[in-house]
C-alpha cells in the first residue's frame, strides 16, 4: 500500500472489528494508540461490553465475584460505534462489507475477525434443553450456573475433565457440593498435559472428594416429568443421579458466518500468516482482513511452522496487538506474532501453569520438586529439544523454561539445571492419548500446515 493510501487509512479510514471480546477490545485500543483517527466499529453478538472470561469458572462459581462485574478494564478510550447484541452473519470480501443479523451492512477498509469460540453443546438437543443442564462460556452461562450452585444441588455432574471441567469440579467441592466428573480418557487434563501429569490431577481430584469416573462416556441424560435433569447414564452400564449437569466438551470456533465468503475458515479456525493476515480458500493471503484470538490458526516458527490454535488469554492480547500494528503498517514495518503459549489454572488449591506446547512432547521429565508432593516442574521434549513445561505450585521455574523453549534448548535438560534430589530424574513417555481420539481439554490445537487444506475432521462430542 503506498504511503498516501496508508496515511488516508490512518486519518479517515474505516476499520471494523467483529468480536467485542478481549482480543477485539485490545486491538481497538492499540489502533487508537497508534494514531488511527478514522471510524471504528465494534460488532458483538452478546449485549455486554467486553468482559473477562477466566473468572467465570473460578471466582464467579465460588460466589466471590459477580459475573456482571467482570468487565475488562479499559486501557484508553476508543471512540467506537458499538453494535452489541447483533451477530455478524456474512462477509462480502469483494465489496468489503460485513452483514449483520439485523439486516444492516457495515463497510470496511480493514477488518479484524476476533469471534473466538463457543462452548460445544451436549449433542442431543432434547437432553441439552433439560432444566439443570449447563455449559460455561458466556457471562449469562456464569450467572445461571452460579445461581444454581448457590441453591445447593444434591449432586453436580461435570462431563469432561479438561481445565474448565476440572475448575468447575474444584469450585463445587469448595462450596461443599457432591460432584461426579466423567472423562472418556484415562485421567483429567491428559489432552493438554499427558498421562503422567494427568495421573497427578486424578489423585488430586479424588483426594478432594470428587467422584471421578475415567474411561467412560455419558450416553444419555435423563429428565423427569417436569423437564428437569435427574440422572445420567454411562457407557459402562452405571448411572448417577444429578440435578445439575455441566457439559465441558471443549469449544467450537465461531466461523460458520464466513461460510461461502471465500475466506480460509472452517471448524479448525481461520488460517492466517504470522502477521495475522487471513488466507483465502486458495491459500492466498489477504491484505485487508486480519485475525486474532481463539479463532485464529497461525504458523509458529518455534513449533515447526505448524498452524496453532490457542485458547489462551495472553495469546489473545498479544495477537490482537500484533494484528492492530500490522493493519496500520507498511509491509517492511509489520511484525510477526511470536508469543510463546502460556496458560494457567487454579484448582483444588493448586496453581497450575504451562508454557510452550506440552502436547507436542513425546517425553516428559520431572526436573524440580516431586510428583508426590504436588509441587514440581515438568519439562516436555520433542525430537531432542525442549518444547514445553508445566508447573504445579512451582511457578518460579517457568520463566527459565520459557527461555529454554525460545532458544530451542536440548532435551533432556543439562544436569546442572535439574534438581538433584534422588527421584529418578530421567525422561519417560509423556503418554498423550491418540490424537484421533478426542479428549476434553487441549487448549492448544495443532492443525497441520496448509492454510488451503479444507478436509474436515469429525470429532464426536462425548457420545
């Protein structure tokens, strides 16, 4: 784009952000910070100002915070035209217009798509509609589930032992509620952290009074004559009575509204280059459409240029800032999105944090602390290099291992960086499940190499 055209965009252009979320808000703030003085339109399908999602499965469920008071802090005024409670329904790339469900069309010179993900629903619609069946993704979800837990149900069933499901189970136990967790894999968190760490998570849940059922699937939810959920039936022939059921089967990327648009969007997200520019279905990069947050699939040089989809708070912020910078920059001034994935969770009194992509690891080694004490650092290796790390109540090591990932340090780590207490410090198989068998909870999805690859992958949703 010539200087004069770029300057025209900065002074009087039209930028539309679809997704009034964390990524959308931070991108808008960055655009204004970098001098964009044109028209900024924010489109969101929920009727609320951008809010923070992590508290919904933590403080809100414990009754320590009000879901209505989770609005994201504003770093600066953005002077935007807010279109809240109105979903985007289509995109005309040739005419540069976004269609909205109220029939209006919004023109743009630059478009940022930050539509994120939504909770995967229970696959049987009639059972999903039973009173007492919840998912947890939105503010309204948090309000409804928190009220139901505060009312003191006799038993809560959580379907899926990923991070969200495990945090919900933890909140239930902290409230003194009886809770059953059903997970089709052999342990909680195995999709994200592997079987070695998953077994620690399983022991943690059971010691805290969770009725954890692994290696089973929920085959049916049963309601009473009044349409309230009353029981769940499992694949092993057993059943459990529950008056609240929380479905934690992972996320669905919000890309359906782009069907037929010509953009490279599908169930795995929207493919973009390292500068956050979206690809079209032919694999050709666009210059006016950018992507950020959970809905993006972008290549990462530290991880073999595989396309990664990251459901991480920090990634949404970093990618949004990169996208906003690149929207207003000459090609020579654009920068790549190089954020090292990082994630945290708090459950059953333990602070869990990870960096890198543990799920790429074939081996894992406990380098500090002890599994038995639940205070340790574990490092993941892939093809002779450090690819990820996770800590349980041992965060002081994370910065060190993040640096090891960035410099592609060798695995196993050198002896002088390893705690020398005699606990058999050697690599063992990380024990991740077969990737063709879905689990409830990877927060990082490796989705191949080709942005033009339109093959579908069928993922059963817990039945």
